[in-house]
C-alpha cells in the first residue's frame, strides 16, 4: 500500500526542499490508529515547518501539517473503529511527528477527537486548530466572568484564521466585537462576520503611550502578542482578562505592573497543543454548534499539496486571510 505526501527535506547544503511523493505505508511513523486524510489546514506553524524556520522540525525528511480530518482506516485502540470520522489538532503532530500533508497518517489514538455529530470533515478543517484555539480562548474568558453585558471585546490579528473565527464566534454569542487589523482591506469581510467596527493597527499603535490608558476593553482575544499585547494591556477594564494565544508580532512583552496591580487585569495563556481530551471534546462540540460555516465560506481558500510551498510563504508574510484548506488527494 502507498500514500501521497508532501515531503519536506533538507539538502546537504542546508536548503529546504518540498516535493510531492508516493511513499510506501511502511514509511508511516509508529502509532495505533491509521487515518485516511480528507482535509488538512494551513497554519502559521505549518509555514515555519515548510520553510525550515523556527526550529520546529528537527528530523528530515518530514511531513508537515499540524491539523487534519478524515476517516479511521485501521485502529488497534478500542475507542475507534474503521470508518469513524476524526479530527486531529496539536500534540506536536506536523512538527515532531508526521502530519496532515498526506493522504494517510498513523498516530496515537490519544491525540484524536471523534468528529462531533453533524460536522463534516471539510467543515472540521475550516475550523481546524484556528477554530479550536479561538473557542478555547472564549471559553476561558467566559470562565473568568466575561459576558456580553460587560462591554466591547477586542480581537487582534482579526483578519487571520484564529482572529476571524473569534470575531464570528463572539458575534454569534452576542458580544460587541472590535476587530484590530493591519489589513484594512478586509474590513468588509470582518464586518460581515459580525465585527461592530475595525480598528486599524497603525492608529492603535499611534496613540500616546502611558503607564495606564483609558479602560476600553471588557475582554481581549490577542492573536499577535509583541507590542500590540503590551499596549492593549494598559487599556483593559478593571477585573477583565486578555486571552493570549499568538506571537506573530514577536515574543517580547514590554509592559508594566500597573494594569495588574491597579486594575486587576488577568493575562491568560491559551495553549491548544496539549489540551486534555475532555476539554478538546467540549470545545469541538461547542464550536460545531456555534460556528456559522456558511457565513465564513468567503474566507476559505482550497489548495493541493503542490501549492503548499507558495502558500507557506504567503502565510508567513501575512498575506493569507481566513483559512486555507489543503486537499491531499489529486
């Protein structure tokens, strides 16, 4: 038996090469469940893996793809049977373990989640890691007391995958959402998803710096980190929270203690990689119920394996909006 995959290799000169190949099933890594993949997603981490950046991939040749959906082909684990639809996110699949840019994968059953009833494998990847992360962030903010009555919620990096889905989910839950983005050309799409207004990144950063600024946000889903996170912390309302889940603007955080000491602001780290099974299932169930996949359709792009290298460059350069779906089959 063979399968098709985009194989990432490193030459003796240290150059990264990506090539679609036919591989024997014996090349699959160890695992107790084999999945036939219908769809995979393109995420920022995938861009790093396909270009050899960030040190995420240590062993070559490699198959990237940090999330995918499909159908169980074989299972030695009692929780899954042949024909079961499943979704995979996290657990460093696509980084240290071969991932979703292939027609087949073999992995540990503990890493899978049964597809929620009524959710197709395609819709599962429209949401993907981005949707799961957005849902986990909102769940955490609400656990800290956020309600629609509290006031405006800010979403940074709003034109990206996580940000745009967070805008949609928050709007569906009745929140007044402000979308912060450095790409104002996507304003109409963000308003259509439910944002009440767009806040341009340049205008946001141009506001005078103070140790504490006007309290504006009842909650924040921050997808970018860096200087954006440092500034918005000074604008969060008393007792409110920021869910931090991205670092595309950098890993450095320049701020001061006053938002925490004088306003009781909470900075909540959101990790979607190592989430316990029960929490992932609960988040997927809520996501499947809330997310308007039809309304989001205009922000979905479909590509094949051969188009992934170019798409990887685009996502690292901030030129991708919404979600890119990858169909491994020709």
